[in-house]
């Protein structure tokens, strides 16, 4: 995923091929434990790369300890959500899907932080900008997709908080949005979504967009937290699709505490997922 600490330099974009190959506020994230969290921990502790839904997951050794409550997580990491001494860097991240085709749009980083990794689209909030306005702007700048602002307002699905063992003064707060699209002229559209022309998507010099089938998402080439929250979210979409229930999107908040070493290490020490 895009990290808020990156410098987002926008460069001229180029059109991609027709084959679907195709980027500071101080809000604190607070959640109440729910009865489902222990089952989530148990599920992820047994997850391996052989999972039949997501074949490329990071190994359990990189995913750290799953905590059954926010209190347990904060105690283990030494974090305090009321600590105003932390510098909070806010950004946005867009989960862009075509549920009918079970596809997810990601971008491969060509330079800078996370080079070689696949990320979602998004970036830092600009001064006086709301998260929804930021997400809309970033998706247009990075993938040449123009989506109505109302879709982002309706598509707000949660937040992710990132802290780091070797950067104790920093908290990265990511606002999550889910946008579902339909391909123009598609023959089967059972799930509603914004109609787009996939040929209109453009790649920038920083990222190359690419569609992936859900089962083939390159989680082994992404940040470790994506193997936790993203797989949970997509599995929740699948469950709603199977039940033909599209009235509401899954909601979640996540906390992730990373080991020293940054991008090169890419290892979680502790996490908590509130669903």
C-alpha cells in the first residue's frame, strides 16, 4: 500500500495497453473490541501460502502476533492512543475492485519507497482537504480514473494505523475507501458499480496499474499487513456476494506495529483487527 511518508511526485501519465495491465491531520483511531476478533486471530495464525483463496500470502512468521483486543495490542506495543506527542501523518488508500470479475486494481512501484512492490492507489492529504476529496484526486492523478465524490463518501470503510519499533514518534493513519467498478460493455454485471472504460486507465512513471484476479494477488510482493486486512476484506466481499447481499460494505479498523528495518524487513510484530 502507499505509505504516507512517501514523496508523491506527480509525473505525466501514459496510456496503458488494452489488456487491463494497467499513488496532516491528527485524528486518533479508537475502536471497541468485538466478539469476532479472537476468531480472526485464530484464523490468521493458521494461515499459510497454501490458502486456496489467496495463494501468495506472506508467511505467518512475517505477520506477527494477533491480539484479541485493542487493550492487549496497546499494552504489547507501548502505544497510547491519547499520546499527543506522536506525529500523525494521514493519507488515503483505495481498494478498487470489479466484483463481477473478481479483480483488484493495484499499481507496481517503479521508484522510491516500496520500489518493486504492489500497492493500492492513494496519497497524503493536502491542507484543508478531506479524506474523500484526497482519494478522488489521487485516483485521477495516478490512474486517470474520475469517480464521483459521492462514491468515496459512501465508500469509506475504515482506517489503518501504523506504528514502528524504530520510529516511536510517528503514527501513520490511512483512510480506507472501497470503489467498485464495472467494465463498459461487460455482459454480466450482477454487482453494481461505477461504469468505466478499462482502456482509459493510464500508468505514471512512478506506478504501473495492473488488474489481478483475487486468488492471484501478489501478496508476496506487497507489504505484510496486506496479507491480513486486505484478504479479510476481500473474503468479506465474497461472503456478501455469495449471499447476494450488497446493501452495505464491510467495515474494519486495523492497528499494525512493525519491526525495525523498514521496507527491507517488512515484518509485523503485533497487530489488531477490529471488524
